[in-house]
C-alpha cells in the first residue's frame, strides 16, 4: 500500500504538486489521472525518492522508498521509457538492475519473456521501438515481484494489441493482491482496467473515488445556464433544491433536465439566455474536473 | 549479498555491458604505444641533434623515460572512464533505474569510486602493453637497451598502475561535479593538456621555481610515475616524492567526488 500524505513540491515560484494526499490500496488498480503537466510524474518521482518533496511524505507500509530494506522487491516502478543506455542489450540492462537490487539473475529471462521481449532480449536497446522500451521498463518493474507497482503512462508507445495486453496484466496483478497505480492523461486509456480514480489538476487533488462513483456522477444532468438576472436564477435553484456550480463556461445546474429548468424559469419569469445540456459520459466528467486547469504553466 | 556488494556488482556490470570499455582499451594501447614509438625513433635517430645543454639519459634510464610517456598520454583514459561512469548516467538517464535499484545515493557514488579502481588498473595494463609492443620491441630491434631486465623499470610500471588508478578516481569526481558528459571530458582534456602544461611553463619564463605547481594534478601524476618526459624536456616543475604525490592526487579525487555528491548527485533526478 502506498500512502501519499500532504505531498508538496515547489520549483522556485512554481508549485508542481500542492498538498496532495491519497492512498493506493492493495488488490486494486488505481488510475492516476490529470492533464499533462498536472504533476503526476513529479508525484511518482517523489514517492520513489528521486525527487525530494518540499513537504509531505510518501510511504510504503509506513516506510519511505529509501527506508525499504529491499526496495525493488517491495515496489516496482516504470517511469518514462528513455532510461536505457542504447548500447546495452535488454538482458544486460535487466541483469545490471537485478544485480543492484539483489534479485536472482534467473528472474531476468522470466520477466523479459513475460512482457514479450524473449526473442529481443539479446538486442541492443538503441534499436528498440517505443513500445519495446515500454515493455522493457515494465519487465524491470516486475523483476522483484513487488507488492506495489507504479507505472507512469505505461500505454505510451504501445500498439492497440499491447494496450489490451497491459490491461489484462494490470488486472491480473491486482487480482494477486498487489497495489497498482497507473498514471495517464487520458481516462479512456485506463477506464476499462481501473477500480479507483485519483484525478489531479495543477498539482492538486480534484477527485478521488471508485470509478463507479465517478461514472454515477457522470450520469447526473449537467446544464449550462445563463440568465439575464443571475441572482434570480440562484434564488430559483435554491427554491427548487438544485445544485448550482460554476463551470468553465459559466453557471452549471446539476440535477434537473434542461426542460425542467426551462419550465421553472418560464414560470418564475426569469429570462434565460442559454440553456445547454452538457455532453455526458465519463470522459466529459473527467474533462469537467480538469478543464480550465490548462496544460500551459 | 549485502547492499554494498550488490551496488558494486551493478557498477561492474555497467562497465562491461556496453562496448565503450574495450573500444577505449584498444585506443589506449594504440595511442600510448604510438606516442612511445615515436619518441623511441626520435631519440634513436635524432639524438645527436638534441640540445647539448639538455640532460639526456642513456641505456635503461632512457628506456624508462620513454615508457613513462605511457602515463603522460594514457592517463586520460581511466579518467574518461571514471567521468563517464557518473556523467554517462545523466546523459542516458540511467540514473533513474540505478537509484531505483539502490536509492541510497552516497552508496551508489561510493560504488562508482571503488569500481573504477580495477578499471584504472586494467587501462594501466593496456598502457604497459602499448609500451612493450611499440616501445620495448622497437628498442630491442634497434639494438638499444630496453630496460626490461632492470627491476627499476618494473617498479615504474607498478607506479604507472597506481597513477592510472588515481586518475580514474579523479575522473569519477569530475563526472560527479560536472554531470554533463561532454563538458566533463572537454574540461578534463582542457585542464590537463592545455591549462596545466601552460602553467607549468611559467617557471621557465620567470626563471623561478613555483613549488605550488608541483601539486597540480598532472604534476602529481608524473610524480606518482616517478619519471616524466615533460619534466625533463622543459626542465621545470620539480617532482614530489611518491607518498605525497599519491595522497595529493587521491585528495583531488576525494574532494571532487564529495563536492559532486553535495552539489549534484544528491539533487533531484528527472
């Protein structure tokens, strides 16, 4: 189990990760979602001791990554797919890491076979495609048969067949009782394989729940409304017991259908200038949570 | 296996799993051998034209002086290997998987420092092979003394191994401090092959010995070897004795590595 508690990282005036807290429980696949630049990779790098947090902690069963006696047997991580010397073969790369982590050399061939690199094991990484590099990164993450897996955008560079394969693998690992965290900037990439979602934007937590809960909220009616007299509209929402929030394009009413709003506004004599049902579905709910929290920082 | 042995084993695997080590080894033999051979022929056929004021040794002494060119030209190779062992990890971003395998940073850097020792010895052997193949062999063919029957020559070879190992340590420190592989290698070459030789010419110009110059890294390396063509030809910086020379060059390696640890290696990766 990974526990992130109040994790914060500032780079000069820029706050990349802002008081972030969530847990990655065993036996589940947790999707770690947010637009590019939201702070996902920085969070993972802090959890792994590669980047020092400004404040807060990331612990695996109570210990930081550096405090684990055999870290790669407890935690497996695959970060960006470029961390290989191009002149080294896949087998040599795995063997070198296994040696450093105190893992039996025989395990290297096993994990390379597992990720489908068995026949390419003796080739230099310089000639590998992005997908093959992603698989090699995953193989190294699995070397120590860890209880916790942290995978940063594992589907990057994989072909559709590879994406299906990795989904099945993640499910299989979670079913074995492992805690699996998978980051992605696209909900659609992971929605078929995750149990829980943790969504961040601008380094802050914006949503954490089981995927089913996010899906349920996605089926609520959300309607963009603009009125000539916004205060009258707010009073109407209060009278009717509707939730009124502010979305990126203005006022949003959650609950009633567009027809119900139109009828009530007409009856109350409120002049409406806009009445538009938002696109539904998970992806829309995800975008609504992260929108306006742009990628440009 | 404990964590120290594991990390050390990882570092050795790094050296021997790319082609760099043996490509550099071949270059070491060829480059040092070629320079020694050139000096052998220059001295043999051009000896009479040398400056009369200059003290030119003969026999076994001359042979030793010629072999000492091995470190004069070969010292950069273990230093490059040492620098690449740290800076290469930044260049290829392999520092991330390395630190996931062993997240204790000082232990990783210490393993690099220790693992370069046998590597330095290996490159020293290459230098000596170059000296024998392209120095001793032509000397024998020309009918000159090879010095190989003299224990002093073998003692000097042993000191060359020591010098090369120490240069490997200096390289690790430079790589840790600079981290950019290209900048590390260029500054190594710039400092040792341009800046320092220029500084060492100063006493000749001002006609006064500058004792501090004996403690520049290249001068200390020459002192560890005990002979230096540089020193003889330009009649400048005096050598210091073996003990202080070893400690001095070791100090460069340690200080650079410790500085690199605190200023660079401990910092955020990625």
